[in-house]
C-alpha cells in the first residue's frame, strides 16, 4: 500500500511526520516522501531538512495521498504538485491534507463544494478555493479527508488507520506511539483558548500554518 | 536559547519532531539538530532522512537538550553521544528525553535514583540503568524531564514551554500547532488500551520505541 507524502521547501515538519509516524506502522504500508525535485527540503523554521526520496513522476498511483502544509504552500508556485494531486486523486483510495495542505487540495479543485478544514487562521483562503470551512479537527467527505492545524494529522491518520486496517490495528498503532495526550492546557483550538491568546496568535499570524 | 536535539540512524522521527515543532516556536529559540557525524540520518522505518546540521562538538552548552528514541538507541554504540550528554547536562537548564531516548540519559548516569519514564515496553531496560520507571506521560525531576513513548514529546515540550516562557506563550504555541487532540480511541496507554491490544503490541515488540 503506497502512501505518498509530498514535501516542498518551508513545509511544516509535524504536518508530515505525524501522519507518517502512524501510517508507516500499518501492515503492508510503504510511505514515500515525494517532491517535484527530490532531495532535502528545508522546513518552515529553517532548522531542519526532510529528504524527499522520489520525484512526483515516480509515484503516480498512490493508494493514499497526504498533503502537509506550511508557509511553503503559499510562497512558491506549485503547478507541478497541484497537477500531480489532481491526477493521483483520480485513482487514490483517500486524498487527504493536514493544515494548509488543504490549500493545495483546493487549488487542485478537489474541495469544491465540500466541507473541509485547515489551520484556523486560513479559513478565508480555504473558502476562496470553493470549500466550506468547518472548525472540526478531522473532516471526512467521502474519500477526501482534511485535518486542522499541524498536530491534527496524528488524529486524522489514526482515523485513516481505522478505515483501512480496522479498530484493532488502529488501537495498536495508537498504543505503539503512546498517543495518550495530556497537554498542560486546554488551549489547542480557537474555541477553547482564552480570547487574548487567540488574538495574540492571530497577530503573530501566518507563520503558524 | 540553544535547543539541541541529537539525531542518529534509526531514530523515531516523531520523538524528535514533536518537541522541535513546539520549542522552535518559543521566542529566541534556536533549535539545532546535532549528531556525532553530521548529515542525513535515516529514521527507524527507513522511509525518511532527517538532516543533522551540526557535529556534537559544535554545540557544547545548549540550554535545553532533547534526546529522542528509536531502535537506533539500542542497535549501535553511542559512546560519543553519551559523553556529550554527560557534558551538556552539566550546564543545561533542562536535560530531557522522549521515548527510549531515556536509555541514553540512563547510560549517561543522569537517571540514577530518579523517577523517569520511557516507552512502556522498555521499563525493564530503564530500571537496569538505575532509574525508577513510572507510567506517567511526563516525569519532572528537577531539571531532568523524561517523556513516555513517541507522541509524548509534544506534551513534554508544551510543559517546557510553560516553564521557560510562561503560561501565555505555552498556550499560544499550543494554539498555533492546534494541539487539541481527539484520537478516535482511548487506547494510547497500556492502562487504557484493551488487554488484547496491549498483548498484540507487546508481541510486535521492540520496533515501537
């Protein structure tokens, strides 16, 4: 089962690594990091490089597509990647995104008329691409699944694990990565965080997604 | 504020990337991926390379040390890394680990007599290194903080964010990465997962940590 995760410069690392860490543990899974130009891709902070091993043209019919987000979704052209997403979507079992990866699904026309989510700071951009933004963590619309900001890809991938491999395997993967979250605050969503914190993040803005 | 995250072959990616994604967002943070030999390090699944930019000798007094885990903690010698951890610990503000990264802190003598945690499959190995294993997600013992398996590094890093930068910044980071976990099951810990799932993961064994 091929699972393709496109990378690009200024990707947000956790958007890609969360789903990778879950999906790579499924029986028969082969996770492939792909890019228009293979090689190391610098993450949005500049501190790290993730290596894309394959060109887009080498992985044309993945069963699952997971498109991560990051500043790089917006500060560079993505014609080749968007065309690849459109084509891969025709034969994929699931086409998914994390965070502002949804903007690339939207650019590919895949979210037109669908409920979808992205990082909460980017709902206007998502709406402009024809989607109906919704403040849910994981939004399923048939085979199109979008997840909210950054860390939400872990939850989405566990749901994918359940859909693909069943409850037992999904729980075994969750236990393997010990995903028993206990954050020190309940501030992970704009409808839960204190309003001054929401305003602060809004001001700091677009670096987030 | 230098935050050093050592990498090595067969590291578990999320162990490193979870804390990186949180800590890199702190004001003044400089996250440095270091290794005995700089360059790309292949993760435990083989599907990905993370690049260590600096040699251990280039980053001698980081304020925070975060040691990730993975199969590579156990299938190769780590004399140079363990000696580096010992030395960095003398001047660090916090010395921390995720998952079986705790075994390297243990090898450095840092956990002797301390309560600590690691991936739940590796409690015996942790005990053999002089620590008192405890099934908590994040264990604080003065400046030594250990986290449980894989995904727990996110929670630990948010706690570090709180300790270093205060409640407001920690909550803003949590909101930025939208860490509002909603896993489809409550199976992320051996005391919560159904017993047959715990047995299954125990049999699949040591690939996890």
